[in-house]
C-alpha cells in the first residue's frame, strides 16, 4: 500500500507496519509519523501511546484499540514487537479487532525491531492491508548517498575521501549518524567536511564524567553540574565537543525513556553507554528532555554565529536547565 504523507486526506483508519534490519531508518520513520500526527491531528499529545506488544494482554488490546480519542479525531497507537508474542490468542485477538475496526478511527503502527518470522495469519494480513515498509541495510552506494544527504540537511558538503573515512569505521546507520552529529557539532556552521574533521570528531573517547554531568543536571544539582562542566573544559574539551556529547547522551536517554528501560540494546550505541544511562531513563520526562535537547542545539548555533564567551554561555545554560525540566 502506498502512503501519501497526509493523515487528513485518507478517510479510514490507517495501519502502518514498520520493520527491517536498519533500525535507525525504521525508527526515524516512526518518529516522523508521530510528529506528523502531532502537527496535523493532536498537538496536545493526549492521544499518543506506545504499547509493549510482547507483554500485552487481550484486555490491554481492547482498551487501546477500542477507546475513543480525547478531544481529537483520532488516536495514535504504537505496538512495539507484538509479532513476537508467545501467546497465539493475542495475535488472534489483534487480527479480529483489526478486521472489525470502525472506519475513520485510529492511526495504528506495528513496529518490529527485528524482521518478524511469525507464521501467524496476522503477518501476511498486515503486509497486505497496511502501509508496509521494511528498511533493509543500505548498500555501499546507498550509504554514500545517505551520508551526503544527511550533511546537506545540516547545510554542509563533504569531500568523498571524508565519506570513506566515516564508512570505513562503521556500516551501522546509528553509528554513522552519531559520527555525522559529532562532526557537525565540531565544525563552524556551513563549512565543508574534510578528512581532518572526521578524524578529530569521530575519535572521541567515552568520558565517564559526562555521565556524572548528565546525572547532576537531571537531578537539578546545578552546583555539581557547573563544577563538572568546568572540569571538562579544563581538561581540553571544546564547548562544541561538550555540547555534542551532551546532545548524544540526551538522545540516548530519550530512546531509553521511550521503552521505559525495558530495552538495554540500543543499536549503534556502545553497550557501556547504555548501561550507564539506563538508570537515568526512569528519572527523565520525555517532553522536558526534548526541550533541553532543543536548547542545546540553539546554544550550539549561538556559539558558532555570535561573539559570546563559550564558558559563560554554557554556565548560563546550565543554570537555565532547571527551569527547562521543572
């Protein structure tokens, strides 16, 4: 089934089925759909819900699929990894409800982090009756274009040899994006990505003090956070590098908080980083951390475009952090 990108023009309940081994592009598709729903249907977020499909019960299914939307035309429901459910009656119930579902009701997304191998009738039904998209791993030529396109989105060009340096270090899309984000944070706005930029930015080591800094800020311990920030700068970390590291930690926290700590395997992220950040995931508020993440991005742009003292700007941001997450 094709998808024209609009939730308004399609006049029936929409079902999406997203899967594939390239979990970065698959999850980005999920985020894009959710953001589009928020913009076009319900900005309040009251009708957005993510359900752990591997543990859902029949009663849960009926609650999620048969509940009316609140102050909006539709609800947006994501079932993650439902097709790996070990109880056949769950999959039977899902199929039955979907077949009987009223028109013009909800937007339902079935998201599978692994390519489903279920032999249940629900799988072929979804492939036939949903907006189905499977994200395969990118071939080498596709990876090259992916890197070029991602830098274009960030207002940059990149020389071919620099692309090779990135792709020689990894073929995983999550890790490629991590490298792109670090490089983008490291360079002045609009500058071309060359070999030396890749070498410096991608060679960053895991820094334990960054986890302590994030922990202090999550707990609104501004005094400790300011000290740890100054320690990082004193050790030679540039303000842009520090911002990039903080942005990376927050992005991982957002992913972990979405799964409520159930998943300790985040593709493209070092297991040590996930282990260190997982205890924080239960403490964060998704929307609040998104605000902080956006604030860091604004700060990064200001440091690159306005003549301000980087240390003062970072300290001011940390003191504002408390208001962003309260």
